[in-house]
């Protein structure tokens, strides 16, 4: 598999097309169907131990709220300039209102997000504290979620919302975090589109015939049932994933080893990681990959070109802590810097 030095001439040859594709990201119309999550970060300064119980007392300083789960995928599309429509569920609660507000401020069409009064908005609240002039550390995480599937009426509403939008978008993206939104009824509705990208943590066979799947290495290993630790097992896994999903292409994201793309002819294309030294947090990087490569496909990219741009976008966001997004201008700058190194 090529390292980055060997890949540089290939990247330089493709660069004019890649820059042109980036200029067309804002023309794409995308429908994202996913498990919407609100990530909350409550931070405060430690004052003392409580007399009520052996716990810390924090003086609250600030609360930050950002989209997580499938919401992060949606947010990534918006930050890359796409016209994005969101379909999913929120509860009848303050967290759902916060998520809708964040989407509206980012120009995301959330008119088809359904409120389910029987379920809370999936929320992950991280409480962190610090002493004076010390590093902030997470103390506890509180999760709000339901273990029950949505009622059949809600599932049918989601499916109807999807079908009403299929003719208006260039691609459908499933962002499956296992929180219950993506039931067979909902999946079937979305699979009717001609270009379907799937980012699912498990049960990839639930999306038969989708255009492209983007499992990371652990997800791919879980799907095929064996470890992927050399060229032979990688090739076998790509073959087995294609058989399992009936997809046109499989893109396995492999962290510091880059990405491997495989088509139905079982031809493997290896793309090295563009950033292996300044990796601070890979949280949400998969959402960024999906957003960039989907927009590239909508702009006319080959699967390989789209994967390269997905890899480029991920190399930017892993430099930041927590879920993060990037922009077309940042991607252009990053690509220019890579070419100057060539």
C-alpha cells in the first residue's frame, strides 16, 4: 500500500479536478436521515467538596451545545455549503428545541424533523470541571435516550416525509447511530433514491443495494466477523462486505492507515492518511468523510476522487477536540499545503 510520499504525484495529477469539485459543493441538495443527538458540555470550576455527599461542587461557567450523532453529519453538510434537509426525531423538550435552533441558524431545513412526545431527544451531557489554572477534565456523562422503537405511526410519518423529498435531492444519506430512528420502514423509503450513502455502526445488511457504505475498521471487522490486519484479510473483508450489502462500492476508513476503496470488480484503491502527526480527536471524523465524499459525488467525482476529498476533510477535523466541521475554503487550503509539500 502506498505511503503519502508515493501518493503525492497521484494527488498532484488529480488536483485540478479536486479543486473544481470543491467549487461545486454548494450546488448539491442532500437529504440526511439519521439519529439526531444533542451533545451538551457543562463546564465549571471546582469550589469544594459537598457536605451532602462525597462529590465535587462546581460553579457553572458555561454550557455549549452542538449537534451529535446523525446531527453532526447534517451539520457537516451545511458547513461545507450544501443545501441539506434533515429527517429524524426529537422529543418534546428543551434539548429538541436547542437542536432545531442550531440547525435553523446553520441554514438547515429541519421542517421534516418529527417531534415524538413519547421519546426524549437523544442527549449526551458531559459535565467537566477544573481547579484554578488547571486542565479541565470530564467528571461524568449523563445520557437521555429511549430503548424503544418509535411507534408505527411515527415510523410511517418519517417514511412519508422521506418519499416526499426524494425527487428534490441529489443524494440520500443514512446516518445510523443505533438510536432507533432507522427502522425497516424508514430505510425502505430512503433506499428508493438512485444515490444512497450509508454510514451505519452495525447491521449493514439492513441497507441492501445502497450505492456506497463507509464503515470504519472496527465496524467492518464486526460486519465480516474476523480481524482485518493485513492485505489479504483487507481484500477478503472488502469482498465479503460487497456481498453482504450488494453495494456498488465499499470505503473502509482505517485511521492512520488511511482508506481503502473497493468496487464490484474487487479492485482495491488505497489512499494514505493525509495527517498522521496532528491527530487530537477522531470523534465525528466519519461524519465529515461522508459529507465531503457525498458532495463530491454529487459534483461529478469518481468514487476515488470523492474518497480523496473525504480523506482530506477528515485530516482537518481530527486536529480539533470533539466533534468538528470544516469548510470548502479550509479544504482548499489543506490541499494546497499538501501539494506544496509534494
